[in-house]
């Protein structure tokens, strides 16, 4: 692929694209990542991934990151993972991420690539629907008990 085309694809991707090396330091941060997380590329590049990981998830993140890099594969490859992220302003929100471990031609692991998108609205809507379903099931159970009916 032509390097100019690759740069255009990265710049114009609708999803945040982040690449961090084996040390967890961000090396690639596209405009969609700037919009999603609130950090300009100049701020994010050279920082570690903790800038976007809520504190309560950092230990688990680094254990998984190190394990995936050591194995040269992630169990999430091909699967979208919903998780919380942290915006520059400190607020947490829900994102969906897909991952890949990036290797050079010799098979040496260079780091991890992630594509991210905001799913906060969908997550909250799904949560409300689950709560409503739970409430309706409880009401139905009360009605059954009150009428003496058995399921």
C-alpha cells in the first residue's frame, strides 16, 4: 500500500485509531482519537495508555496488555470489547474497542493497535431496557403470586 494512502486512511478513519508500542507508549493517535478522548495528538503521542484508562482498570489493563504482547496474540482479536475509558476532562464514558497485535515481517511484536468508538448512548439505552425488563418480570411474578396462577 502506498504510504500516502495509508496516511489518508488513518487521518480519515471514522474510528479512533491508537497504536502503542511494547512499552505502552502511544505512537499513533488519529483525529478521531483526538475527538473521542479530548487529547491532541501532540499531547497523546509519547504518553502511556493510562491517559485514557480509568484508574480502577489500569492494573488489569497492563496485565492483559503484557500477556497479549508476550503471546503475540490477543484473545479479543476479531471481537469488539465494551469497556469504560477516560476523557481528558476526567469523565468516564463507554467505548467499544477492537484490538490487534502488530508484528513486523519477521514476526517480532511491535505493539498493539486499537480501534475505538463511543457507545455510551447505546450502552445506557441497553441498561435502561434491561432494568425495565427486570421490573416487568418482577411485576409479572407478583401478579402470578397474587392470582394463584402457576407458570
